[in-house]
C-alpha cells in the first residue's frame, strides 16, 4: 500500500509519515522543507503545494497535512487552495482508497485568525464534495480537525507559561494533543475506517465547549 502525505516534515505531518511507515506502508512525502525521516520505504519531494507538484502514481491513501498558521491571505493559498490542488491531482484514480484532509477545530468554532478559520472551514466543506465524487471509486474522504496540538507552530503559546496555562484552561481535559495521537486518528480514518465518509472528525480535548482563542497580543 502506498500513502502520499503533504506537510511531511512538520509536526503533525511527520508524525503521520512515521505512523504509516510503522504499519508497513510505502510513503511519499511532500514538504517545502527537507525530509526529517530516513527509511527505505520513504520517498521525499521538496515541493510547495501552491506550486509544481511531483508526479506520483498508484496512491492508495492521501493525507493533506500541509498548512500554515497565518493571519494573512497566504493561509487561503496554502491551507485551502493547496489542499484542492493536491487532492484533484492525486485522488481520483482507481488505486485510491481514502483521503484525509487535516483541517482545524477553528473550522467549527471560528476561534482563531479570520482568514485561517475561513481556510480551514473551506477544507471541511471541500472534503464533503470530494467524498461525493470518490464514492464512485469505493473510497472514503474525511477531514480531521485537531484542537491544540504540541507542535512548533504553536510555540508562541506553548513557550509563554501564562498564555499556555490560559490555553489549557480552555480544554475540558486540561491538555493538548501530541502529534502522534493525531497521526493515530489519521490512520484510523484512512485505513481502519471503511464506512464513514464526508465527515469531520473533531479531536480537541473538549475545547469547543469554551472556544476562546488564546494568542499573544500584537503590537
């Protein structure tokens, strides 16, 4: 089985790469950064989801984990348009079995940068459209929406003790997820799951019950 994963050198993406490799998959990774995984079953392409994409054949599982946490309109280009470009290029082939698009809890709560939330909300809706079209291939397509995750992109909060305490207080379980846990959910959606499609799986430690966005003040 072959999986293609974008954002393969980032926190969540890299964890997903490692999970699929550990389960015997051949994995192809795409990221603007060099590979962070060395394995005989791993092939890495240094590429941008907003630019030229490599030709990769016979993909069984596609996971779009590339994204940026930005206040600017580049969030639309990477987080939404990038997902659309990747899925339209790789998903619609006879080999495809599952697509998983990594969205965000903010797609539902709206509790983050305005353009970022719009980009991730678009991913959730686009996922439903893809699910409708992938049904003809007998394949599923779902989105995965994490809340707070312990990745470097969240360092502005994680490394500020006061802000991180406030952020954790927004979680019913008093914690954030590790990237490896999100990778387990991605694997479940893509491989274990056979019947759920067009849905958004929400993994947020109960943050949506409060939905206050914690971030450093600008200026």
